[in-house]
C-alpha cells in the first residue's frame, strides 16, 4: 500500500532529517519536491496545492525555525497534514439503536463491490455483530451466486433476489428478513454499470428511498487513480454517499485516489481493501494511514492482523515452549511460520513495524518464496528428524533435498539457523514474556 509514494516521500523528508538547521529557501525547495512526488502519485492538483499551502504555513513558522530538531518538526507537520487530508478522525459506522443498521454498497461494475460486502460482513461478525447480506444486483446471475458463495464461506446468511427481478422489492424484503431474524446489520449489495448512467442512479435512488440506509458506501478501485475521484463525485452528487471503501490498495495503486477523495468530495474513506481474502479489509484510520505513507509503521494494524489470523491456543503453547521449559522443535517452527503466513505477505507485515524499512535484511530484501521452500524442507523430514534435527546426517540431508526439491546447501542453512534460534531462546528464558511483547526471533530464514 502506497509503496511508490512512501519511498519517494521518504527520500525527500530524509534530506530534512539530516539537517541541523533549516533555512526558508531549503524548506521551499523541499516542498517543491513534495509537490512533484504528490502529482506523480496522481494526487488531485487542487488537493496538492491546498495541502502544501498548509504545510508551508506551519513549516515557516517560528516554532520550526527555532526548533532543536527542525527536520523532525517538518516530518511531523507533513504527517499531521496528511492525516488531516485523509480525515479529521477515525470514521465509524452510524449504528442505530433499533436494528438492523442498513449499509448500502454502491459502485461501478468491477470495483469489488460484492467481495467488499462480504469482507465487511466478515469484519462485523468478528466484532460480535450479527450481519446479513442482501443480493440486490439482479442484472448478473454471477453476482447473486458470488455473494451466496461468499456468504456460505463466512457463515453469514444471504437474502437473494432472482435474476431479472425487482431490486427495490428484494431490498425491502431483505430488511424485513433481517428484522425478523434479529440480525444487527444488513449489507445490501447493489448493481453496478461500466460507467455512471441515469438508469443506474435512478435504480439506486429508488432502493435508497425504500430502505433508508444509515450508510451509503461507495466501493472504488484505487487502481483507477483520479478516475476514482471523478466516480466518487458522481455518486456523491446523485446519492449523497456517507463514505468510501477503497479496494485494491495492495496492488500498484499510486496513492492519489486515497489522498484526493476526501479533499474533493468531503466524504471519508472508511475502509481499505488490502488483499484478496475475506479478512483483508482494514479500517481507514487517518493517523495510521499517514504513518504508513511516511514509513512510520502501523503497530495497531499489526496487532489487529495478529488477533484475527492467529490461533490463540496454538500461540500460547508456542510461547510456553519458546520461553518455558519445553523443547522447541522444527514441527513447532513450522506451526509458528504458518501462523505468520496467515497474517499476510511478510513484506507487508514488515511495513507495519516502525523502523522496519531501515532494517538491514540479509541479501537486501525479504523473499516470500523462501517461506514456501522452508515449509517444503521441513515437510520432507520424518517426525523423528523434526523432533531432533541432530539425527540428520549426510544421507538424510540428501533424501530431504530430493523430497523438497531444494539443494542440500539450503537444508544445511536451515538447520544451522534453527540451531542458532534454539540457542537464542535458551538465553531468552531468563527474560520471560519478552516474546509476548513483540520480541522477534533472529535468523528467520526468509531472506535471499
């Protein structure tokens, strides 16, 4: 998310950080560089101009010029103004006291509306709410089937209309069904088109008037850049949307749409899609998003991923073995590695850790394929070998290499790193609890 924008902004801001004294010409030159970076990232030019105007006003103030660390003050100002650009506070859902809360999902065809509806339902279910989905896109049979399939996967009921039927009547019936079944939130998936047209808006307007939703969320594709901003303006003028769900933020999006939508429409980004699984939907907290853009990490986001991805019982057993008296085996290591994999790609997780971008990774970068290679090597071992790697002699290494399709040198490296890890954990037993507070294991064999 925001990778290209983050790297370029970090390059500009690092020059500020390195200076003990900042003059007005230096600040103006730096702001020109930031302007170029934002425009290259496809940020709306009016939004860019207003943003830099606020940054410049604060950056040229006496507090910065006389600061002990003016470079850090500039970085803080940019962070604060980025957060303000994305929203004044963390946007939430308007919950009603008499359920169900009704959320209407709108957007163009192909923006990820149906998948985002299921992701939102999954998120609410994790929070202890009782969601229901309504399939009101009756123009495409595939949309109905897709939502029903997703509903079965996340164990959320779906009220579906029939292909070619009346979406307004289906939405009305869904509200009644949600109320009768005691569901706390109803998410209504509506039809889209390849582009905004009067027929689509008239249909969505009739559904809105019929069910009176508390939220109308526009699902917009971040990959479309400034086109997403134009689409948001069109839907907002027709329906008065309450917020935006920005999808495909894990792709090659340059970040311009995320930074421009609120500035242009005044409506907040409430959620961002960061992957393809039903769990890959993050809340769009302005402070946290600004931190990610400036490579300051997002510890809260990391904790949220861990909470929803990791098996707590397994985690406690592993921690006991790591820090208690139990023996930590390659089988345990495989379990721990799979827990990490469930949280998402390793390179994405590192971006959530403050300062991780400055870490010196052996070989220069994390190689996600190495996790698969390590898994293949361990799975090619016998239970006895996983429990006691010391029994793995030359002939066993050759057999493991054949079974995993990896060279013997990789088996040797894994065993050496695992031995170092066991040594480290023995030392850490005197500092019980450190692992539970975010400590890490050295020599994790995922670098190139």
